C-alpha cells in the first residue's frame, strides 16, 4: 500500500509540475527583459528630437555645398541657440507623416494606408521621396512605389533622413524599428536605401540602453543584411576607426576612395557614378558614423565632424546628433541646445508642436512595447516602468537596387484612388 501511495504522490507531483511550468509559462520565464522607467524614456526621446533639430539647424547652410571634399574648419557655421527651432525644416517634419499614420490608425496600420497618407502630403519633396510619392499618386501602391523599376532614386538617402522617428518609438525594440522601415521606408526606397533607415532606427533603439557609440553602431548593423553594401560600408568605417582612432581625415579619405570614387559602390547612383554629387545612402551613413565615433561623445564635435565630411552635411549631423542626444537625455543636455526652444512652434505640414509631438511618441511607444510582448509595470514608488523583451533583430531580406527582385504588381484599388487628394507639388 505504501508503494502505491508513493507512486500516486509522484504522479500528482509530475502533473502539478507540468501545470506550473507549461510550455507557455516556460517560454515566458525564459524571456529576458530590459527595464526603463517611462520618465527616463520620455527624457531620452525628447533629447533625440532636439538632437535632430540641433544638427540640421546648425549645419543647414552647408548641405551639398561641399561634395567630395572635407569642409574647411573656417566654413563651419556657428551655433546659435535659436537654431533649435526647426519648424520649417523638411528633414524634421517629413518623418512626422510616419507618426501621423499610426497615431490615427494604430501601430498595425497597413503599408497601403501609409502610402495613401504619404501620397496626400502637401510638402515639396526631392529624390526618392519625390518619385515614390509620384508613383503613389499615379496608383502604384507600395511596395512597388519604392522599387527600382519605378524609382531610379531608390538608393538615395531619403528614408535614412526620416527614420529617426522609428527608433524613438522603439526603445530596445530593434524588430519594431525594422518593421516600421518595411512599412514606411518601402514607400520610396529599396535595398541600401531602405537599410540606411533601418540602421539609423536600430541605433536609436539601442541608444536608450547603451552609451558606447561603437556598441550602438553594431546594434544598428544587426538590423540590416550582412551581405549588403551598406553593411559593408559601416563595417569598413568601424575597421578604419580602429586603425586611425585619432585621425578622422584619414578615415574620410578611405571612405572617399571606396564609396565615392569607385563605381562598383555607386551602381545605382541617381546622379551617375562619376558625379561629385553623392546622395547615396551608404556614404552619407558612413558620415553619420564618423561623427559618432570621432566625436568621442562630445555633442559639438559629433555634429561638426559629421558635417565636415560633406555631401548631405545637414542631414547626417541631424542623425548623428539625434542618436547621441538620446543617450544623454533632455535633462542633461547643455542649456545652449534647449534654452531657446519654442514649445508653441508648430512643425510645418503637421498638427504638432513640440509638446504634442512628445505626447504622440509616448502614445505610440506604449502600443509598441505591448505589441512586441513587453509590458508596463509600476515600481516600488508607483512609477511606471517599461519592460522591454530582449529579442534578436530579424533583418529584412537582402536586396540590392542594381539586381532587384520581382515587383509585387501592387496597385491601388478604385476605392483607394478616391482617397488620394493629389496636392500640388
């Protein structure tokens, strides 16, 4: 009888163990989480927007005035605190269209809705943005609107300029940053043009938890395919930085030789491989990273070096400044960057001023965290904390503009076409 009772008790114990540690619970127990107080997230996210505004405001006069050359030190503009108020700057307000869609329709808004909203935007555009929107207005739905067959600017820098928003609402969530690129980046870009934005967004996502610039850059690299020329370019810059840690001009020349003067790395250049004008995402992404590495965590030097590399020398320091400022946080930023901020200034072509922009980002990040399997808890003081699940990035598939994959044969329906307003531009 004793042996029978023992056997019964063992079976009961096994059954209870299975219930307590069911596969679902076991999976949850194995998930690792990063913690960030909502207050700290807000502080860093605000700083990320300020960094963008500072970078493009300070360096706006230099954009594409210096091509294939380092900007002389005496040609670098001087910082004025009023320059933070970049409410009429397209490098800032265009990306807010990518916030407006999920604000109105949720984080599960479709790529087709994103395309309709972008098609209905009223601002002037150039390069990949312009031709992507023109395709949309002509009824070519995404992702074909950004496909090289229809858009010969698909490797241009456009989504890279605009992707900051994606990382700022995806703290520690690289796959959200990647997914947002698949939704909004494909409206106008493809291949390296898309990867540039996913790389930038991936760096922002990491900047909420990391301050080491090299680690942040490598986190961004994990968000794009290893076989891409974009990945090769940023990997080269990291290598050359190790070889020349105190000589950014030498690394600049190595970038120039391989990614500007070598036609093999300008195979889909909208201006031609021989032009001194280079709006390709790769080389401008390299200049973002140059400022981040050689700036040594100094906001001034980060922006100055990224600018002095030339080409798109207002957009690149905006990305570099945004990532660095995110690591610092708004409360710890030097006063000269935020003292003159006008909270009532309205960003052109948007319903946002700075406070409402911040509120929208908070609304969306709450959705993003829970949608990604995270949660919001309260600490011992009753303060909210984001619990961010740690997941390996899953990059988009490898595609390159000069050897593109098949088109999707995607066209807007009659009902969708009726939703297009075709503003003049």
